[in-house]
C-alpha cells in the first residue's frame, strides 16, 4: 500500500510538472513580449 501511494505521488508530481512547465514557459514568454512592447513603445514615443 505504501509503495502504491509513493508511486501515485510521483506520478502526480510528474504530471503536474509536465502540465505546468509549458504554461510557465508560455507565460514568461508572453510577459517578456509585453515588457518589450511596452518599453519599445515608450522608447519610440
């Protein structure tokens, strides 16, 4: 029973990591783009 619980925890952590990593990457990318656009607009203006 303990081994099954550990496997479930590892599987849940891996699944969450696989789902969260792309979201974090896309979020950081969009944040950088927004910052670049806002700063670029300020510089050009």
